[in-house]
C-alpha cells in the first residue's frame, strides 16, 4: 500500500480504508470507525497521577474497517501500513504470551483482556 499523506481528509481516508478492506477480504466493510490523533501540550503521563494535562485533537486519525466474523471464534486482522495479517483465536482466553509473534517484542504488547 502506498504511503497515506497527512493532508487527506477523513472522508478520503475512510474511502481508502474501505477499498483496502474490500481488496483484502473480498467484501465491503460493515463498519468504518475513526479516532483523532492527540497531542499533549503539557502534562505527558500526569493525568492518571492527578496532574494537569492539556491534550488536543489533531487532524491525524486511526481508522479501522470491520465486518462480521466469517469463522466463529476467530478474528482476522490486517495492517495496511506494515502489510501484515494475523488471526486471533477468541474462543479461549487470550494471554500476553499467545500474542507474541516472530516480529513482536513482549515489551511492546499492551496489557489487555477480551471479555465475552
């Protein structure tokens, strides 16, 4: 996939994500969601320590397209920036160790849980 430039509008980015989803999965996405990027003008990592912060949204977005699951108990994920795919088995509890792949460092993994 070509590099997405910062000056694309949210509508253009959503159209590109939808097209990539269609190309990779062979069907249109059911949902497209976006979250704005954020910068902290002051107070990096102090908001959870009762400190002051001044975050603001910027015109960069994290965008995701999704559709219903084809294979029950499995979620297929594709990253257009790194051209990598993964299948996550959600039929059993997910642990940090089960998410480590050949290019993933354990230090980079978030502490997360999927609750059904």
